[in-house]
């Protein structure tokens, strides 16, 4: 069984983890990064990325993550595929065990495990992921200019996504399974008063269809009642806006907010445990963008550098 001693352990990849590795490696901090079960994070399921600075013609999500990974490796980062299965943050140095049995002992930890979008659980969602199905309107809405799209959800996030898409698409359908919106009154009024948004109350999505890309959704109105009606809605894009799960189950002693996102001592990235830092979507319930995740990865690495200098073991 391999045992690794390092100054920094980064758990999770994506823009936050890789950027943290770039900055920490350039500061000559020995580190090990475990990529998790989705190396590169959510962007590896995205096709064209057009809003990340430095790529005027856009770039494929997987290629962007490959570039960041290679940049970190160039400066000496030890990047490993695989999962961290357990972490002991009770005392420094911290201890972790990978899925292959490798034991890692580290003086500091950066958590960059991200957040997973909630899906309806339909097989079609995976089939069309990146091919019309998205969980981020600000990431992918640009590709649906002057097209018909649908947003699923009835809260503030869903309303915000619908309003954002209404500025791009020709028509937006907000699919709400309840007879009312859960969003704030202000958001409800904005949605209901927008001529490009059609709200479909008491409606459930039961499937999607299309040859290669999404061409429509199979919907049921008043499901399970005598007034049940099934119909198909032709659309080009299907956006999920029913929330995210921050991936924090490995870290029960790290303080989180009511939604489960890790709390940090803003403007820094320190958690309630000295020597443990958080970056990216796992600590960001608001923005959830690649560029903000990368920025927080930079901040976390700088915070680690200062912490290690002030708290040598």
C-alpha cells in the first residue's frame, strides 16, 4: 500500500482544482491532486465554451480542462485519477485514503469537489446531455438564440434562468409541476409579465425526443388526475433549474450553510478548520461559472501558501 507525504492535497479537479494546482506548484508547494469520478468536472460534459477569457473563438469544454491540467503538470503538480474515499481532518497533518488504498498525509487541504446539478432522473437527460440538455442557462443559453427552449423549475433560480433565456431565445416555456411558482413575488411578476415566457403549471416532463439533438419534450398536464393530458412540446433546448447538490459528504466536520455549501471566511477561502480551504462550486451557491471557480482556486492556493508559511509543521 502506497503512502504519500505532501504539503498540499487538492481533492477534486475542474477549473478550481486545476487552477489551485497551477498556483501552488508555481509557489514550489509539493502537492497531490485527486481528480475524482469526473476528471475535469462539469465542463467535461459541455461542448462549446465561449465565455472563458483567452479563447476568442471558443473552446470545447473537455479541451479547456485538458489545457488546465497540462499547465498544472508543467509546474510539477502530481495529478492522479481516482477518488478520495475518506478524509480525517481532526488534526494536522491531515490524512486521506484513496480508492486504491493509497494513504495521503498533507499539511493543508483544498476542497474543490464541486456541485452536481439535480436532474429529473429521466434516461433521456443523459442521452441528450450537451445535446440540448443543460443545467446552466448562462453557460449555454448563447447557443439558443432565436430558438424555442424550456426551463424546468418553479423557484427563483428557474425564474432567473427563464428571464435570462428570454433575452436570447424566441420563446421560453417554464415547466412547473405545481399550480404556483415558489419564487419571490418580484421574480414571479417579472416572469408572468414577460411576453416571451409561457408558464406551464401542473405539468411534468416524462421524456425527451429527437434524433441526435433535443427536438422536443413529452409532457403531462394534471398527472394522475381525471384531467390528465399528455402532449409533446417542440423545443430546441431543455434547461434544468431545480437546484444543485454541493459534493460535501466526505467532509462532515466542515461547516456548511443551510443549502450544504461550504462556508468560507470571505474574502478568503479558509473553512472553519485551520489548514482546510474550499474553492469552486462546492463553496459557491451564487455564480457557478468556470471563471469564478478558477479565480477561487487561485485564491485558495495563495491562502494555502500564506498559511503554510505561518504554520509550519
